C-alpha cells in the first residue's frame, strides 16, 4: 500500500514536470529538440534524487539516535 502511494506521488510529480517542459516548448514554438528531450529525461530522474536525499536524512537521523544510545 505504502509503495503504491510513493510510486503514485513520484509519477504525479514527474508528469507535472514533463507537462511544464512540453508547454514551454509549445509556447516557444521549439518543438521537440535534443535539449527538450534531455529535459524530459531529467523530469523523470530529479524526483528520484529528491527521494534519495530524503531517505539519506532519515537514515542519518536514525543512526544518530542509535549512536547516542550506545554512548
């Protein structure tokens, strides 16, 4: 259940970023250029880096709690 919610949120954020990228190209009359394609790929990857950053913070917090108990 929790994994489904995480994947759904990830997909929604990535889709929103892709829509904004495509609308920007449409407004500038650029079409699908190599840079636009790279931007679309980046839209798929940046939520993953945000997720990894948040997980790193959670793990670091847990390790700090465990190290204080051991001391």
